[in-house]
């Protein structure tokens, strides 16, 4: 399965992004509907993401040489993360990817931002209990948010799990066989050809992501929240 390509076609306000598979100009229209619970077997989408064809999306996972890609119902993501952490007998790190604030982006000659970036943050050397406590504190905010990506990894094994846009959860490992039945534990079936939200987007029918707020807090507050835990920004990377 080809790597999904994210293009920001329109920044509707400071937090909303429109994504689709295309290299053709700008699209100023958004056609999308929100997916909630109680809609048969359709993928239950996180609050911050909207897709044009929810009926095409189901839970499932696909195995590749060094990674497993899965569609996961929003209400199962936390259980999947806790399962991954329960397998760790090593110090772990937390990773958070946030879109760079518009005020920190460089504008081109015509005054527009021509290339967007994301800021990569880490907390190193967490115990399993500390990582679980982090999930307890801000897990729901991170899971429901549409513009950030986050996950955990093992310092020794290098194994990593990432929660990405549109309920895509990916496990990376040089020994991926260790996770052969990982998702089946959560009643997520294996498929030879996984259809993710990215496969359904087009110029005419994009998806959209927006920032999620909970108890007056959003994901941009997390770096300040975890200063005492030693969170640091490692790099600013082009999207």
C-alpha cells in the first residue's frame, strides 16, 4: 500500500485542514460528513476527523514487512495503546507531532505560506506506569484530536506505535511477527488490502481534520503541561 500523501488544500481557520490525494491546485470546497457510533460496522471516527465516504471504511489491519497498518474504532484506540505498553519490558518514549503554528511558518514572496511543517516532541525514559498515566491524563484529548499524531516506542526494541489521522494506527518493528495477532485480540480482522480513509479522498471529495478541545484544553497545551516530565522539541519537519 502506497504511503498516504497529505496536502493542505485549505486552512479554513487556525485549526481545520482539508486533505486529499491530488497534485492539482487548490480546492475551495469541503464535502464531508462526521461519523459517529451506531452506524453499523462503519469505522467509528474520532471527533476531529471527517471523511466523505464513511460507508467504505471498516476496522481491519494489513501486515507489511516491518509494519502493521490498522483502522481502529475510536473507542478502541486507548485499549490498543495500553496493550502495546503492556508488552514493554523496557523504558519507553512518548512522541507527539503537532502542526507548526502559522506564526512560526515562513511566508514566501507573495506573503503566503508555501510549505507547512510539523513540530516533533519527545518524552524519553518513561516507565510503563508513567506512560499509562500520561494516557490517563491526556489520552482522550489526543485520541479525539484531528490535527496531531502521537504514540509510544521502546528504547531498546525500537518498536513503535503511532495514532495518526482518520483512525489509522501503525505499529513499526524489525520483528513484526511479534504482533501477528495483536489486533485480533481487539476483534480487528486481518485483510489483504486495507482501505484507509486516505484511499477514499479525491480533489472533489477530501477529508478534513480539526483541533479538538476538551475541558478548555487543546493539544498545543501538552508541551507546557509536560515540561516537568522533560518533554522537548526534537525537530521541525516538512509535511
